[in-house]
C-alpha cells in the first residue's frame, strides 16, 4: 500500500485557526516529523500534501492547511487555497485548542462540510493543557469532537479509529474492472505508442487496470493496436474483454470482431472516479453546439504539451469534423477549474487518473448545479466513433447501474 497512487488514498484535510496545533497533530498521527511545527502563528502557508500509510487506517493523503484566520493580502490567498482543499477532502478535521474561542471561522467550515455532505470531526488538541472553553461550546452545539494531545499522544489511536468510522463510501472508488471479469479470464489491453507516451513506460491508467486484472486472478495481454489481430488470434479462446486507449477507437473497432466486448481506459476511469451516467448524458450536447460556442477542456494534471495533445489538438479537430462548427476552447489543468461555468456549452473532462474521486465529483456536481453538460474524453471519442453503446455495454452488469438513453435525444 506504500505504492498506492495518491488519487486512491483517503484524503484527510486538517483545518483550523493559526497555532492550534494542526502540524503537530499530523506528526502525532503519522509518528513522523512530517509537518513543520513552530510556536509562531502562520508557519504553514500553502496546503502541504503528505502521502502516508497509517495503521490501522491504510493509505492516506494528509493535507496540512494554512490557518483559516490568516491575515493580510497573502493571508487571504492562503485562505482561498485552504478552502480549495475542500474539493479533495474525504474527511475533515477541525483542530482547536482547549481555550479556543470557536466562532464564525469554524462555524463556516461546519456549514461548508454539512452543505457538501462531507464527514467532519472537531479535534481538541493540547488536551494536556488547561482550558474547557472549546469543549463546552462543542458539547452545547452538539458538534462531534475528540480530545487528544500531540505531546502525550493521548487520544491519538482513538482519533484514527474515528477517521475510519467517518470515511465515506465514495473515497474507495468502485472497482476498475474487477466486478465485470472472473478469475481465469483473458483481458487484452491495447496501448498505442505515440509521441505523447512517456519514454520507456506505460501511463498510470494502463498500469492500474493491468494490476486490477491481475488482482482478479485473470490474465492480461498487452499489445499495440497494430498487433491486435495477431494477439487475439493467438488466444485459445476469445478474450473476455478488450480495453483500448480511446485515441485508437476506430482502428480497434474495425479490427475487433463485433461479438468481443470492448471498452476504453478512459471509460473505466469515468466509472471508477466519477459519474459515468453524467458523462453519457452530457455527450449528447455535442449535437446542439453552434458557431461560437465555448468548450471547457478540463485536465486534472499538468503535463508537457505534445504536438498530438488530445485536449488541445485532437478533440477540437474531431469536433470540427463532426459538428462543422467554429467552436472556442479554453483549457484548464491541474487544480484550476472555474467557479462560473455559465459561458460554456460543454465541459469535457479527462479521465481523472491523477485526482481523487472527491475532486472529480466536485467538478461534475458543479457542472450539474449550473446545468452545463459534462462528459469525458473516452465517452466523447466513443460517441464520435459511433460505438458509445458498445463501450458501455461491458459495465451494464457491474456494481454501478448504468443508464443508457432509450434513444438518442433530439436536438
């Protein structure tokens, strides 16, 4: 589990005013000097991410944030970055000290957690010191809390157990393919090698899917699209499933017999990290696009842009060929995602392999609230290739109920 990808770890956000002991609490929970500790208020500036294996919780991502009461222009920016952490948080810990005057700073966090339906817990740190103001307030408000000491380690093990109890179901995503294949099955993975492929290795989605196949006691056969025919012909029985990179959909479609189940890595991750049904419903907005409409391309990671970049080059080209409309594109990468989506006619998300489910669901929920259609790379490319139903079909009997439209929605 030490090699668990960051995107698959339970994200625990540590919030609170300056100098309440957030960093020392992280060190006590991890048993390491992970975060800088100082008596000077405001030592932590930007959110600090630390991937840890914490017994008995398991693989986690601890996020140490700046004080929510930070001051000045730089302080305001730090607070904004702290609030942005909420998009990724699975469990929120609000740290106070025994004599903390709990006020609007903490109550606004409570309101935000409640509104976002995120589990949270107040942690009264420094319980080895005198003071009962915070405890009395929290008991009166009926806010959940636990008392701990980062110095004596009192309550630390109890805090870990509380975190396990609070961990929501969404942080541990649905299987990649483990629920739709059986032990002994053969799964063919089609991994094209182009200029965007990292030198000497496969990309993370391909590696994770391969591992999930192996964990399911099935067999993984890896090939390029140019060798797909030979790879399938060399099998004693037809494969249970073929998973391809979306960029070679048309080649694989034309190569593979129609009775062999087919899907894509991007579709696998659309279900694993996000809401596959939302992405399916959103793709039909392509038919309503008009000249001048703006499209948001939302990438969850930053990477060196290649000449054949999928978001900046290939998708615009494919949409132009399909719609014959002059469309405008804006690309955001990493943590950047606009609060106001109203000017966009469609949001197209990447597979989200580098972010956790909470962050991707935040983007889907925001689009839904503003009634802006959202889809993802794989679903869009399958639709444009005319095989959307085929690449979704393997998941119809999986753990997530898939809702395909009865008929293609009218314009």
